[in-house]
C-alpha cells in the first residue's frame, strides 16, 4: 500500500508539530525525539519521490575496558 502525496504532507505536518512541542526530560523522551526526526526524514524522502533507502548510523560506543570473560 502506498501513501498519497496529501497523506504524506499531513503526516509530515503532524510529526513537525509534535517535534516543536516536545520537552526532553529523560532518555525515553530523547529516544522518541530521535525516532520522530528519522520519521520526518523518511516522510520528506517519500514526499520528494526519492527511491533511495535511508540508512542511519548507530551511535558509536565509547572505548573502555574490555569485557570480562565469563
């Protein structure tokens, strides 16, 4: 099932409104904001007719001590 251009624009507006009202108070809120930002980018890509697959990098883990063998 594909979305119409009008539906994509409406969803994009809703995501942007939600992002503008978000108040980050904990990690869960920050995670939700990241998900909404990715969603916005995907909707923009759909709106512009892009067939490219969006890829996102995972956060880089800080180097530290090696984990102990169990």
